[in-house]
C-alpha cells in the first residue's frame, strides 16, 4: 500500500456505516452474495479452510460459511477498526468458531506454507502498489491444488481519460490500478495455473446507475440525517463520477479464478 492509499487504515465509524448503506450489511465494497456466487462459480468450497485478504468487517466471510459451506475463514486486514467490528459481528452471529480475524501489517503473511485450501480477496489488491509480492504470498500459503478467488476493481487497457486520471491519481484517495490482463500475467509469473478472468463492467455500470439513483432519491435524507448534508453531497458526487468512469469502461470490476499447481 502506498502512502497515498493509507486511507484504508483510517476507516471511521461513519465511513463504514456509509459504505454499508450503499453496499449492504457487513459490506465495505459492492457486489454482495450474488457477485460472490458469480466469482466462486463451479468451485466447491464445502468443508474447506480459507484465507480472506482484506476482509474488512467480514461480510463476505459470513457468506462463505453460511451460503457456501466453508468450514473456516481467517480474515486479515490492516484496518484495525474493521477487524474489531468483524470479530464482534461474528460473535453476534454465533460464527466465532468458523471465523477468525487478524489485524496484520503490510508484508509477509503470518501463516505457514500451504495452510489454506483456498484464498479469497475482494477489492483489496487495488490498494497495493506492488502486487507481485502479494500474489506470491497467496501462492505460498495456499495448498497444492488450492484455488485463488479474486474480485477487484481494474482499469482498462486503454490510456486514462482525464476523468479516470483525476479519480485514480489525485485527491485524498488514490488507487494502484492494474488491468485484468496484466493481473493474469502476474499470477502466471507467480506460479498460478488455470487462470480465468471475467470482465464484470456491464454489471458494474448497472450497479452504479442504481447506486446513484438510490443516493439521489430515497437514501439522500438518510445520509443527510446520519452524516450531514455536505457528506451526502460528496457521496452523490463520488457515485456520479464512478458511473461516468464505468460507462467509459475505464473503471470496471472483474473476477479472477486461478489454481496452485498440484
């Protein structure tokens, strides 16, 4: 993670509440149960033990154990506040025996080789300027034959438009964008095989349109009451910007499935 993306360390209670209003209970990124199911596809995770890199407050981990039969998920995140909330949510849901959450520092993962049956990451690798070491670590902690499942934000192969350049490289929050194709190449170089990618830009466009409609309509008064009028205005502006970028196909969500050689 670069200095410019250290915002991930400082998720406030208000920001996490804001994101959940937009994305759903327990979610700090868009997609929810349907996109998770699309990502997993035909892979059977029943009875497996997984690692979630960038777990946030654990919403996707709860879905993995409740809807996909996963035996146990260990979620890691550099955001200490989010990890504490994830633990509390798991405890409240009676899932503490299936969900473990750890706050970690950037760098090597605190796990042994081949410790997990699968590795999962949702909208976290986008924040990491050097992706190859992260992918190598995921390969290391994955058992032979185990699956890697990544859903994240990606850039187009085309040069940045002015709008995309402003969004990705300036302001308080910036992103270390890669394309689906370049990420697949890095996975191959790291040693992964059977790499599959799926461009979810069409889905993301529809999501952004719906999000802007909700924020501008039924959710606006809720946002203004909870976070203030200025915060509501910024949320609507940011939502409109993401829609522009999605319709330009400069910003997209994408899925990647890969496997560690057996």
